[in-house]
């Protein structure tokens, strides 16, 4: 909905409809929150501040107030709507006057304000009736009727998926005519009426930067030379934003780079790393496969310290799994993602270190490997904790042989 100035002026002259709302001045916080949530719960739309809807006059915003109004709009989206709504704002000059353009995209979620649930009908917002709200919640998977990784991602198309990445999941001899059907069968694409969109799993596995469409769907890694999170001791930091399998490899290599190895010479040389790279690989794969991608407020975070490694994955445990049952349970939150990762072979140098052929092999051994191999090295059992609907893993570093 990135309209040219000419198209925007034409829309203004035609007045409000299902896709555009005109505001002479900055409205009350709660009122604007309702408007933004209504667009997000429907098909998206534009809000223009600085336009009089009665006579379509461009009244503008005083320059000294423009930045303040934009900041307030962002605060409203983050603090007055649940879950938060990502928006695109743009300051424009029309007829030598300043206006603020707010673009709201159709959301994957159902959004609520302090006044309730709203949707857009024609040129105004309406509270969503109970029966319609139930259907909307189901269709956007907050009732978990359909797995989240199989949901469509708004504002995507077949071309959102990169050919070099989706070819991994379809037969090599598929014709151009067959590809679309095969991508639909694999649920990398999803059909909605006449429109075909990329699925959550499709974007995560077959797009160069999934974070462009699914906010915070990347791994953040930081290495500290000390034992606390202190910028003065930060040695290295990276954000890994490629398709999920590449994120796993990049995070794995990050740990490998900083995995210090000590040596002792007695009757032959003995080398001992701080961490078992096989255990690290399992931990990263588990974090990626089991994270809750519907929680867009946080990302997977990996922190390395002098004495330990911490890994945070957004989302509570799936189904009836508890911390105590983790070593013995096998429950996958994202079945489609798990299947796709189980089809991708590992390169030889990684395969030798982690002792498996594919990213995921579905035997339910991952947590056991993390616990056992890490304890053998450090003498300490890794700790799993559930903190504010995030799974938090601590793996302790082995002490130096020297």
C-alpha cells in the first residue's frame, strides 16, 4: 500500500473507505488504538493525520509537533494494543503542508484494545460480534485449530519464496506448471480464496530474510569475556537472519569460534573444549524448531560467557510437556518446520561433529545428548528453566585443563 503522492491525493479526494481513515489532528490515544487494531484485524489500511475528512482539506501538522506525534503513534501500537501492531510511518509534504502517513498491514494475529476487539467496515470501525470474533480467532490460529507454521503470512506471494531455497523440498523433475501445486501440497504456499500466500514455514525456510515478514524471527548471539552482560566485556555480537537452516549453522559456527580449547601434555596430548559442539547443535536446533513464532515480541538469544552459555527460546513448552519430562518427551510445536528440517542434509564438516546426516532426525534424543555430553565435559548438568513463557537453557563451560 505504498501509494505514490498522486495516488494518495486521489484517495484523499474520494474520502474514507475500508482502506483509508482521515484525521484532521492527532486523535485521543484510545481512539487511535481502536482504529489501528481495526485495520490490523481486517485487511490493513492507511491512516492520514493532517487531513480534514469533511472537506478533504489538507490542514497539515506543525513541523515542531510532527516528531512527537509519530513517537506517540508508535507508543500506542506497542503499549495500547495487545499484541503490539507493527506499523510503517512516513512523513509527507502535500500542498506544502506536513502530514503523517500510518500504514497498517493485515495481521497474523487478532488485536485487542482497552475498548475491545474492532474491525473495519466501510469508512468506520465496528466492534466485532462474538460469533465473528470466534471465527476470526480460529482463522488466525490463536485458538490453535491450525498449526501456526502452516498459517499464511499477509502481504506475501508465491514470488516471496526463493527458487533456490524451495527447490530443496520438491522433486527435481517437477515442471514449471507442477511447482505451484507442489508448494501448496508441502504447505509452503497457502491458498486464501483466489489469493496464494506464503506460509509461515515457507517464509522461514524459503526467504533470504524471514524477519522482513515475521518480526524477530532470527537468532541474536553475543559473546562476553566476563561472567555478566556488560558492554565493556562484549567481544563479538551477530544477528543471524537467513533461512532457519542457515541461522542454525551460523549460530553453531559462532559458538565454535569462541569455544576455547585447553590442552594438557602427559602421556600424549589431551584437548578439551569448553562445550560439546554436538550438544550445542542439538540445543540450537531445538530452540529453532520449538520456539513459538506467534510471539513476535522476542527473538532467540544466545549468550556466551566465560563460564557458561545461555540460550533463550520464546514460548512455553508445547502440549503437556514439563521441564521434568523434557528428557523423555517428544512433542513438536512446529510439525511442518520439523519435517522440512529433517529433509535438509548437513555438510560433511558439520555432519562429522554432530554425528547425524540431517538437521533433524526425529528420534527424540536431543535433550539427552545436551544433558549427557555437557555433563561429561563440565561435570555440571545443564539447567532448563521456564521464565515468562521463554525456555531458558544454561550449559556450563568445562574448566581449563591447565
